[in-house]
């Protein structure tokens, strides 16, 4: 089906056949980042089972090691052990902290480091990350007394942070972003006085759940969990964290199993946190054939296995209300829309323009190259289903979710495709191409 050497200039992808078998997706990227960060500033040892051994969490670990945190090597199938340094134990690094391609690393680091009084930090990243806006985090942090400077008025890295004594505040986040919220919660842990974070809509709540598990004095209230209050002063305590499979990675198999004729896939150990399951709601509206098996709770997070089979799909509508619960799944849902009966509409998704790439623009450009009928809007896409896709030369444009989405689209095209920069998938799912071959050939 494909040339397994995904580090070559292009990856050859061939349509035909079905997908069948059992797959276990990598650990949840959001939870992996937070487990590393919270374990680093806790007292004592934290053990992480199932941490995602991909480029983004590795960037977080490297930054923390540069500030004196002892973290064992990150390898597939091995627990990661962290020797926590406490809330104020991070050392000033000798060099610039490189966040790689990871927006989560950079944005959460801003909150983590803003209150480290008397210490100086500089954050940078790759070319893509240096073009992603950071003022959405830096601005709210300044309301707590943070000092963050960067290019274009502090909106772009490299960013310089001069640690300050922060004060508690009531902060309304400009967007429903778990990254913005989590940065503020991290800053609040050492601020003087109570901090209350108010979101315009509910975003993924992994930080709240995990901070409570580490012993933080944190309360969640308001309408559907939009008000989060932190009382500082309580030390975090090292703990055992079990990372479930990432539903954003599972989404590729959910859509592939729904689209490719004759397919049946079981995806094991997937995190089913209700702030992340928007993809399942949309699939229900599409009349996709899937079910949750073996539902359970692991370390405070709901988990289950997902079984999906191919079925005809109806067009769907996505708006700003659900976007925070499936923002990372829009690329693969764009692919699904090409094969739905009718016209699908995505709106309220302008957040996608400031991800690893401008995902709205990239997905529209790449799918149009395959023959899809798509209109791009300021905050979304209109996609006309039922237009046959044709194999062609495609480009991930360095975005991991785009790479994997185009891989699935290629399975359903007429003729073979060549995917440039397929190695981008390693950012969140290093074994994706191997899993695709195995499921395709089993």
C-alpha cells in the first residue's frame, strides 16, 4: 500500500482494499504535556505510564531538563519517571529553551515561567512555531503581572520572560483555548492571592483534572465548567499518571473505518473525556456506524475501546459551539465531508488558521488538488460531497494532522498519490504509516 520509508522525499499511497484489525493509538498529546509539566513542579516522584513518545512532548521534556528537572528517557512502551523540583525549583537555563514545533510547550511554558521571580528565560521554536501568535497567552498573563516580550509587540517568538512576583486576578480568556487556560492555571499556582479563569466556552479540561490529582487547590464552577478558581500555596505531590490513547489520533481510524468499503477497525484504550468527544457527536449526525466498548475510568479520565465499520455518511454542520471539543479533528472531518451525501459546512473555526499551519487554507488547497469542491471562508469551509477525488502529488506542508488526513483521503482516490513531507506525522503519531499498512494489508 505504501513505501514504509516515510523519511523519503515522498510517500507513495495506493487506493483499494479495506481496513481491518485492532489498533492502539499513541498516548494523548495534551495529557502527556501536562503530566511532564505538573510532575516537574511537584514534590517527589511522578511516574507516567503511556506518555506519547513523539516530538512535541519530547520538546517539553528537553525544556524541563534544561531547567534542572531529572526525567528518564522517553521510549515507546516504557514508563517515564520525573524527579520533581517543587513549585519554585526550576533553575534559570544556560541557553535558550527550544520548543521545536510545539505550540503547547511554548504557551504552557509562558505560564509556568512567568512567576519564577528573578530568573530570565527565552523561548523559541522552529520556523512554523515562530509564526504562531503568543499574545493570546502573554496578554492575559500580563494582567497577573507577568513580563513577556517578543517580536511584533510580544506576539511572536523568540519570547523573553523575566520572572515576576505575580498576583491573583480574575481573567477572561480571549478564546476558548485549553492552552491559554492552562498557562493561566500554572501561573496561578505561585501567584499572590486567588486567580479565577473564565472561558467564553468550555475547552478541554485535562489541566483541571490533573492538577486536582496532583493536589492543587482548584475549584471548577459556573456554567458547564467555565469558571476555574485556584488558591495558591499548596504544594503539588508526585503521583502516577496513566495516559489514555489520544482521540485526536483515533479520529483518523474512525473516519477511515467509516469511509473505506468493507472496513472494520477496533481502536483500543481511547480517552473519552467529554471535552474532547465532539468527533463522536459529529459522527452520530453523519449516521456513522460505531460503538463504545469496555467503557471505564483510568486515573480520573474516562476511557473506552471504539469499534467502527463502513457505512454511507450524511453531510454535517459544525459551528463555533462544538469547535473547542474537536478543533484538531477538522482536517480529517474535511476529508470525510468529501464523501458525505450532501453539502457539509464548518464555521467558527478561525482558530485553525493559527495552528501548525493555516489548516483551513491547507486542507482546502490540498483537497482541491484532488478534485474536491470546497469553498474557503474566513472561519471555515463549505464542502460538497460526492465529487470523486483523484490521486495526485500532495504536500502535508509540515503539518502532522494534514499529513495523516491526506493519507486517508488517498485511500479513497482514483489512482495513486505521492505525499510530500509525510514524516510530519511523527509530531503526534510516529507509527501512523506502519499502522496504516498493517490495517490495510491484514
